[in-house]
């Protein structure tokens, strides 16, 4: 990876850490810095970071020549970044249940009742996002094997991304269960949102490695 790309990643990671520090110091008193509040500095930073870099990677994808495997990774990857960013900025996942209020079988009341009977008492949006999550896991599993052979750096970043996503979902499920004190909840969402921010930066790193050019001025082989 070139020095300029390393500086971009260091800059983004520094912003991730600074926002976490601002949240810890001022988040309880000022919602503008609170990681768990929407329409504030952390939300717009995280959302637009993913949208902007997702668009950049999408443009790179269409400008460069690639063989048959490249679109299977790069196109879903770029569109996925844009989707996650839009989801973050416009609070789509928090309000996805409203769409299903228009249906019968997947109506929120029925889903909540079924999940409560199954012992699940956390965020309902995770239930609605399960098809997307499973599809992403299948896609990711294929390319984990691919990058394990073709690029150790990308493989390690994908493993790191998987770990961060696991932390995000774990903290989301635990913190939204209503079983913990306000202080414990604060630190849970701090861990969750920090992991989510670093996950976004890890995606940027993967994009720079797979869609950009290496120091040797050669593309990653697909």
C-alpha cells in the first residue's frame, strides 16, 4: 500500500478514536457527540465516510478492466458500503419495522411475539435484516478462501472486519435487552459504536487494497 493510502487510513482511524474520546468526555451532557444518538457528528461522519468511499470504489470499479471474478467482489463491496452509509445517515435499520407494518405475516407485533416466545428480547431490526446478513456471510465466506490464497493483507482485514461486526451485533443485542444499568449501557454502546466506526475504516482499507494499485503498481490478481 502506498504512503498516501496509509495516511488516509491513519487519518480516518484517528478521527474514529477522537470521536470515541469526545463521546466519553462529553456524550452524557451533549448529544452532538453521543455515539448512540442519531443526526449528530458521529452519525454523519460514519455514514458519509462509507458513502463517499463507496462511491469512489464504485467509480474505480467501472473505470478499470477486470476479469470475471472481480465484479463478484468489487461491485457488491462498493454497493454494500454505500448501503451501510445510507442506512446509518437515514436511520433505516432502526425504522425498518415500519415498512412491515403494511404486511400481515411479518407485521412487527407478530415478529415481536414470536421472538419473545423464542427468548429473544433485543433489537427487532436484526430479525428483519437476517436475509441480508446470511447473504453477506455466504459471499464473505467465498472470498475469505479466495483472499487467503491471493492476498494475505486483504484476508487479515476481512477477518478483522468479521470480528468487529461480531462485536457490534453482540453489543447491540446485549445493550437493547434492557437487562443492564444506564452506566453499563453507556459503555456497551461505546464499544459497539467504536467497533462500527473502525469497521468502516477497515472497509476503506480493503477497498484501497483491492481496487487501488499496490506499491509495485500491479493489481491484485483475481
